[in-house]
C-alpha cells in the first residue's frame, strides 16, 4: 500500500520521472535485489525503478534516448533566452528584475532536464545523481521565484531594489541548498535523516516528496491566486486575467500529460518516446503566456496606476 512520501508508483508508472535517478543509486548500493526487469542492468536501464515502460539508455539496441524531449528542451532554451532579452527591455515595468530571475531559473532547468531524463548517463552513476540533485534544487527554487514574483507584484516592497532582491535571493538560496542536500542524501544515504528508504522498495522520502511534488503545486496555486487578486481587485482589468488563466491551464495540462500520457505514448511508440516532451512544450508555453500576462499589466497607458513603481 502506497504511503505519503512514497515514489514507488511514480517510478514504475511514469516513464522518465526524474527523481527516480536518486532512488536507483540508493537501491543499487543498499538493496540491488529490488532492481528487476529493465532496471536490473544499470548499463541499459531507463529512467525509473522497474518501470512498466521506459526509454532505454542511448546506444542500447539503437536507442536515441528521450530524443523528443531533448529536441523540445533545446528549442525551449532559445525561446527562454528571447524572453529574458525582451523582459530586460521594459525598463520601467514592475517586477522586471524578479521576472528575469524566474525566466533565468527556468532556462537553467532545461539543460538539466535534458540530461537527467534523456537516458544519456548510466543509472546509478555519480554524475547522474549529482545532476539530478542540482536539478531538484533548481526546480524548488524556480517555484519560489514564481511565488516571489507574485509577492513583489503586490508592491509590499519596491521591486528591483535591495529590499526586494535580498530576501528574494535568500529564500531562493535556502530552497536550493535544502533540496539539493536532501536529494544527495536520498541517493547516497550519507545519513539516516533523509535516507535510506524503509522498506527499500517503497522508495520513500517525505521531505523530497514535499519539495518536488507538493511545493510546486502549492506555489503555483498561490501565485495565480495573488495575481488574479492584483489584476481584478487592484488594477480592475479583465484582459490580463485570460492570460493568467491560460497559463494556469497549460501548466495543469503539462502535468496531466506527464503523469497520465507518458506510459501510453511510451507503449505506443515502442519505447522511443514518452509524454515528457508534451509536458515540456506545455510548460514552456505556460511560461511564455506568463510573459504576455506580465506585459499586459505593465503597458504604457497604465503608467499612472498604483501598480507602477516610481
């Protein structure tokens, strides 16, 4: 029976579920007998723990790895670079610096996602564990940056100043350090605080589960709630609301594609593709629509609104 904090179902049912890389290393060293089927051979094992369907490692029986998601991540990197440049050009816009930090963090997650889910590196290897741990840290920091942008948008502190950037950065560093440390501890079981899982096959880590599964959803929900309040309650505008709603819908669809369609696509493509590329397309689209929403509430004809900084 699955308990709160267990990754077992996710790692077997969801192809290319990134955080399974951490548990593979844990099991490989502490309980190798639990690795069966496609996971039994680390040299060819796909991302996951005893997955029902998974993309084999590159060069295993001609496998190209998770090629579709690799391509989408590459294209998304170019799009995010363009958004960062465009955001920087709006010199007087509220939250410009903080939004660029958010975009920059999302940009950083893309190459890590490309590698940690691309079936490039051998399962259980130290490089894969290290990159996955850093990836986890970046993801939790990314969602803090998202929520932080909503807090800055309330103008409780002046955006772009030390009073905004310093706490914004401190919380970001705290999320990154804590999540990365916990991820390393899960994989390497240096201490008994965050690992190993008991029983091993449960793949259990409540702190990692909260940070990588609960926190992103909670932060996104709070962000959209705050921004809708600002747009409707403070600015009394309707048009930007549709952008925020569209972004939220795209984000939800990306998660549904990742968790519900991945195995279907994997089986349908004979283990050549999974739903991760669809999820990445939708996630990047959601971020792009956030830029449009932000641009909409910082238009020049609203420059006398209280939402603007002096």
